[in-house]
C-alpha cells in the first residue's frame, strides 16, 4: 500500500498556502508603493498612508498566524498512514512557532521600514 497524503489534505494545504502567498504579496506591494510615494516627496498623504500600511501589515500578520494554526490542526487530523509518509513526517516535525516568528519579523520589518522612512 502506498503511503500518501489524502486529496483533502493536499487541497487544504494548497488553499491555505495560496492565502498566505497572496497576503504576503499584497503587503509587499503596498509597502513598496508607500516607500515609492514617500521617496518622491508626497508628504501630504503621510498620515493616511501610514495608517493603511500599519493596518495592512497587521491584517497580513493575522492571516499568517491563522494559516499556521490551520496547518497545525490539519497535521493533527492526518491519519496514521499519512503521518508515516515522508511528507507526513516532515509536516509533524516542523515547528510552527518558528514560522510564526519568521512571518512576524517580516511584517514588523516591512511596517517598521515605512515608519522609519516617513519620520
């Protein structure tokens, strides 16, 4: 019998990975636009821009943490044959707190760079 992850798990991981990718992409693009506007001297829109950047980065951070929690829940729901596969072992051995810390550093760093550039 072949050891493989079920189609449900694959679909779930795919959908949540897509959500994480798009939230990170959206935050990165908005932060780059904000940095460009600040470097071009558009100081009149400074306050709305900073509010938008901070809120968008918080939103992205919440999405990333929610995705990590969903991954943890899905990993716990894998049956014994799925957990014994190579992918299953890799998923069960991956510490999610390192992912959360890494993503928090990325989002806080992006928001911090905008705030630093604005002041």
